[in-house]
């Protein structure tokens, strides 16, 4: 999820509310201005969380 300062905001809580029974893991918030240079961060997160 990209953002401009709000982080994950209420996304984890909303997912838990609307996706009952789903397994909700650790999220990754990437600042929108840093998204283009975040490939290694996303790859590391994916390796550890998917």
C-alpha cells in the first residue's frame, strides 16, 4: 500500500472487519514518494510474509 503520510491507516482493521475468517498478515506501507526506489524493501517483505 502506498501513502503520503498515513501509513497503513485503518486498512488492517477494515480487512479484519470485511474479510471475516481471513488470515490477515503483516502489511507494508510505502511512502508514495519512495515507491519507485522500494523494490528491495518490497521483495524482502514478500519473502518474509507471503
